[in-house]
C-alpha cells in the first residue's frame, strides 16, 4: 500500500540481536598497553562487541588464581558469552591455544590448565585446538598471543563462528588438580558411638580481604553435619564457629569463623580482618575437618 506524504510508517525495523559479551581475564595489569591492544583487535573484528573486564590483576603467571576466578564468575554471564583468559607463561612455546565449549559458553586461551576447573564443573565440555590461521591476525607475535590469536578468535566466536571452524577437536587438554576434597574413613569411633571420619581439604584461593576459600562444598559438608558439630583445623588452630553473613552476632566471639561464600565454597573469615594473616596460611595449605 502506498503511503501518503506526511504519513508515518508503522513498519518497525527488526532489531538485531546484540553481540554476546566477551570477557577478559588476564595478568596484564593496566599500566601497559596490553589490555587496550586486545580490546582494539576485538573491536576491529567485531565493532558490535560488548567487552567486560573480569580482572587484569591476576598475579603474574598464576594459572591457578585465574582458573578459580573464572570458575567463580562464568555462571553470572548469559549463554554464548565468550571468555578470554590469558595467563600465559608458555606463550610462544609448543603449548596449544584452545577454545572450550561448555555450559553454552566459550572459553578462549592457552592450554595450560587455566580452564581446568571448568572441565571439572562442566563434564560435557569440548575442546578445540586453534589451528585455522584465517582467524588470527596476519602477523602473530611470539610474545602476545592474547592480542594476535585469542582476541580475533573471540571476536569471530561472538559473531557466530563455530568452534569447529577455528580448529580440530582434541581430547587431552591440560588439567589442574581436582577440587574434590579427600574423605578419610576411620575405623575408630568416638565415646558417643559416632564415626570419626575426616575430610582432608585445602585452601584454593585467598581473596583481596584475606578470606580463605576452601574446596569444601555443601554436598560434602552438609548442613546436617554442621549442626552435629564439626571442627576445622588449620595450622593447629581449631575453628568451630559458623555464620550466615559476616556481621552476624553469634554467641561466640571467636576471631575466626566459617561462612558459605558467593562462589559456593566454604570460606574461613574474620570480621574486618584478614583470616589469612591471622592463620599465616596461603593457597594450598591443608584444612582438616573432623566429622
């Protein structure tokens, strides 16, 4: 039908689907040009890209810290999000670049264990080695794959390129130590007749506030067990207090207490103080739970 002059059209343009987010997690810091260069390449390949900085303050070369941070954050993002994680002490060597398809999202970075916790959390993952140079920059620096390989691949994935187009599927990605605690069963029993089993856990992360994140989860340390009374032993110090939130007033004034953290793990904390400093602990230290 012909529209008369001055008559407004009722036809509305069909909105385009927004480009999925691309997150960046690195140990680059923000004092140098590295982060800006990575963003520039992504935007050159995909001007509609929506870039989110997870953090660029991962300690230098600390793959385990990056793996935990990614594990704690990825479920906050929508389907098809592309996560670029670059903590890459092996850049320029024979280590592979990969894209991981898991949880209806993509993870791009070096094959050095940085996605190890994703493999454990999302067992239906698939991994593809980055080999199709069509999706790389024309000149690839041996010291900056974050810019020249991972950034353009991430931009392509966000535009709808499938992971099988950027490389071949592999079955042997580098993994990290499992997050699962060890349950030690004992034959002896307490005077009350209860079994005296033990969970051998560990600290897997110490955050900015000094809270010590353990690898204990609610399926291992249930509310029933906590209500029955459990004791955590760290560096010879016993922790028996549990709180629902940091400022909760409890009957005990213990300096140290346990709390379920936002990443789904049990944390050892201290009100307005660093639990890590009080305990003199670091990542990897053992936490014994008597149950």
